[in-house]
C-alpha cells in the first residue's frame, strides 16, 4: 500500500472478504512489480480466490493493476472510498471484468460493479498464492 490512508479501507474490505467466506487473507502479496493489497481465499467448495486493489482516487491506475491480478485469482476488485465514485466510468470495469467496491463513511462496503470470473487465471500463479495461504492457515498467523 503506497498511501497510508489506504489503510482506512483495509479493515472494511477484509470484513467484506470474510463475509464472502474467505478464511485466509493475505496482505501485500507481490505479483510482478505490484503488491496486491488484499488476497482472500475461500476454501469452501467451490474454492474461490479474490484480489482487491485499494485506492483513494486513481481508479484508472487501480483498474490496470486489478486487470493484471486476474492472472492469479478468480475475481478481482478495486475498492474506493465513496467520495471517489463521482469520477468513475463504469465501461472499462465491465469490459475488463474487474469489480468495483465502495467503502462508505460508516465503513459499510457496497458492490457497485460485479466482477466477472477471470478467464485469464493461470494455475502457475494462483497455486503459488494458495500454497502461501495454506501455510498461513497452518501457522495460525
């Protein structure tokens, strides 16, 4: 996370991922030259993985990052504070398959655009992160 204020989004987004059934959350996973802000794993069938890019304002940059994350997860999201929504163009999100989450001032999370299941996912990348998640779960950290 490059901006300290993005940390404000971390707790509500972590809670959102847990509400989807994620039992392991991995912060700041390096993927190429980027850090996935939160990677969530739901082991319950069907096993599902999520990558979330947290941004305060620059949704275009976040969209480029989240599109790359589709290589390593089932669903990729961008999370923004509600004050940043006025400038969003939904078309690139829908074209790329990336979902959009909004964090409201009361920390409630809303789904603005649903993600599409990634057709770009590669097991080489996702298996690496699943191994990390299993290790994390076994060590109870």
